[in-house]
C-alpha cells in the first residue's frame, strides 16, 4: 500500500477538507524547503527530493492542529 493511500485514508476519515488541507500543506512545505535549499546553495536545480516526508508532515499537522480540516478558518 502506498504512503499517499494511507495518508488519504487517515485524512479522509476526518473530511474531504482535511485531505485537501493535508495535500496543500505538504506541497507548501516541499516548496519552502526546496526554495530555502536553493537560496542557501545547499541544493541544486537537479537535486531530487522525496515528496513523502512532506506529505506525512502535512498530514500530521492537519490531524493535530485542525482535525476538522479547516486550517485557516
């Protein structure tokens, strides 16, 4: 079973809003990490990053901070 299926199941149990919030937060976290790495020259444009840890962190934040899935409202 893939990680995204497990995370989607965990968030989908809460609501569809939680799924979208977890996915969106994972994307934002990955982008912030990549931009910070590029700005500090610790990463190059061709450096591969794993997406799973960012999705897992986004899911964890949504499950703890906003169980209803509404992070901003």
